[in-house]
């Protein structure tokens, strides 16, 4: 059995003066640490491995990492068209540019060989990871959030939820794109 550490006399008088939830706290050693402010080469562990051009991105751009690649939903811009860019995570080479929701892509989600994308123009799309379009469907208003995949009804199958500019949260069948339900909360439902 290990004996408890000795408590300095000054600690007990400090504890006696303290009120509230810390009244019984007895320090037994250093309670903080201030690191050396001098930089060392080991502190620079992050380095750029590659760079590549994709369509335009902003603070709402969704990026994911899967299958050794970075998946990026983009808007049209000076470096590329809107779509889902699939960039090799090791080399930075573009593997594919997949079709996405028409217009400026707000976000993406991946599940079981499918890519779900939403656009500010109000479209939800599902494509295969090889580029085939499974469905395109319209939301009640311009979409402001990436698609969120979740099991809404507890049946074990995922549905797709999104929020829009008119304050609606809508849930769609992930296989068909048909709307399951939509509820108006008022105000804009946005990501960020």
C-alpha cells in the first residue's frame, strides 16, 4: 500500500479559507505547467505534402477522407467546376470529378459507395462513387446545410436530413430521394 503524500501546512490553511466546491481541495504537487517558449525544430511536425486545384471553396465546404482520398464538395470557380472532387491522399492527384447537386455545392456525405450532395439552389443528389447519378430531388427552399445521414425511423436504414433557407428541416429516403417529412422551424437553418 502506498502512503499518501505529505501535505504542506500552508495548504491546509488555504483550504480552510476557501469556500464552495474547492473548499476541501489539498494540492499535493505542481498544479500547472508553462512550456518553454523557445521553438525547437521538433515543434514543426506539420508540413505540406501536396497542393491541387479544385472548384471554389468557402467556410462551409465539406471535406471528408475515405478510401485513401480527400473528397471535397465545391462551387464553380477559377480553378474548376462545381462537383465532388476525389483527390488521392498521398499524391494529391485528382482521381475523379463526380457529378453533384446542381449549382454551388454546400456539402457532401458518404455511405456505402454513394455520395450525397446538397446545393444552395435547393437540390439533393445521390451519385455512385463511380459517377452514376442515382437521383436528384428538390428541397422546399435553397439548402444551407450538408446532408446528414441518420436512421430517422429506427428501421436500420439511413435517411438524409437537411436544413434550408426558409427554416425547414426535411428528411428524405436515401434510396429514392422522396421526401419523408419536412417541418418548418422558422428562420434560416444553416451550417457553421
